[in-house]
């Protein structure tokens, strides 16, 4: 989702326009606020530089998911940069842009979890949003449920001849975006605090713009509708119970720096993103072959009968994403989970 700076309104969000490679593997500091000086010189995982002429500490391997309850006013890129600094992690990326004026779930993948980002991006999203206009619209909701044609807002992440639509719009260019199908699984009116505002909850597929919903409903009513509050409450397998506010994460970082806790307590296992994919356990011998990128034959009466994408485990530990077919397991993405991972307690809860 994007923001129209000229009107100060909140825009819709589109996860499928995220450039995963750029967000997951590029240096996130380029578009974020400069990091503050660390409060401790030693043993602080947030420190990304040291005083004097001492070299910067090497970043470490950290693997897992953190579902940040993003505060209003922070961009998604800034959020990734903050978590990368807090964990002193080598790699980080988010699974769906959330507007600076929106709050709620921003799943951030660290390390090997970046390999599972597409599975989260393909999942459903749920938003609670307030539209200001002053009309009763409950009768309109069925018209915006199911597969509908939606024209993205001008200030969107859609690419037009290689350029983001919001960049063209901010340069004053007129951008005509074609309608495209999106799916709204559920749209409900949950509250009407007064005659000018209505609170909705929408569960939708990727590529849906919440701002466009408000715009189009307002047009049918012969008025204008704009979003004045927005919170994302679900992204794929991650719900509100999985979110951690930034201040709590920073407090955990303080405790970890003094030896009173571990940042592993904030991590969710990498495989949490693979919630809808079957798991397949293999022997250590087969695991060794898969780790080398070699296929494994499925033999015997106890061989699994599933087909398609699976995630492979050995001794309860995530090993690879693989395809099962024609009597063999073919590895597609192999995980190397050496370094900081989710605590045993988090693994048991998941």
C-alpha cells in the first residue's frame, strides 16, 4: 500500500508488487533514517558501528521470523533496517509493504527465512480500516465481495514501463492503470461510531488495495471516501497474537545485551511460513543427499504418497523445500540454519 502525500490519506497495500530480492538481500539502510548511536560499545546486538577507528562488527547468521506490530509513522523499509540492526543480522526482508500511516503486522524474515517469503506473500491478509464519508453503505458490501475488477490507485507500487506508479504520479505524470481481478474473501461492516465514519474488516488475497475499496464504494454512493485509519491484523499464517511491538523488542534487546535474555525468544521458526505445506521426514542418510542437492528415491511400503511441494525435516529440524513426484524427492531450496534460531520454547509452540 502507498500514501498520497498531497492529501495525507492512507493507501492500499499490495504485497505481490514487493521486489523480494531487493527487500530481502539489498542493504536496507539506503531508504531509512540513519541508525542512532548504540548505547553500549560492547555486547549490544544493535551496535552496527564502534567508536574510533575500530572496524564494524561482522553481522551474524540469524534465522527465523519476527512479526513486528509496526507503529504508525514507520516505513516498512525502516522497520527492516531496525530489526536488522537489533539482531545484527546478515539478511532481512519483509513479506508485504505496510504504509507508514498504518499499524499492524509486518512479518520480517531473517536469514534463511527469506527463502520462505513468497509463501507468506501468497497468503490472505486481513485489515481493519475506517472510512470517512457520512453514508450508510452496508447494502453495497456484496458488490465488493468475491472476485472483482479493481483499478489500483495512482499512488501504488504497480510498475508502468519499468517505473513505479507512485514515482510517476509524484512527478506529475498522468498514469492510467488498467483494472485487474482481485479477490475479497470477506468484507464486513463492524462499527459505525458516528454518521461520518464506518469501520470495516476485509480479508483479501494478494494485490488488493484497501484504498481502492474506499474509493469505489464512495463513488457508488455519489460521495468521496478516504481511509482515516488502517491496521493489518493477518498476513498468511501470522496473526495479532504473533506480533511484537517495537518497544518490547528493544527492551528484549537490552536484556539480551546484559545477559538476562535472548533475542531467540522473539524469533518464530522459519517453517512457520510453511504452515500450509505438508512436512516430510527423512533419514539422516537421505538428508545428506538432499543437502548436496541430489534427489532421493522413495522406496518401500511406507513411502509417502503425497506429491507436489513439501518441506523436508530430519530429526525434527527443517532441511529443505522439495518437490515430490515420480517416486522421488527433488530438493529446490536447502536451508542452512547455523546461527541464532528460534528458542526451543517457540519451536514447541509452533
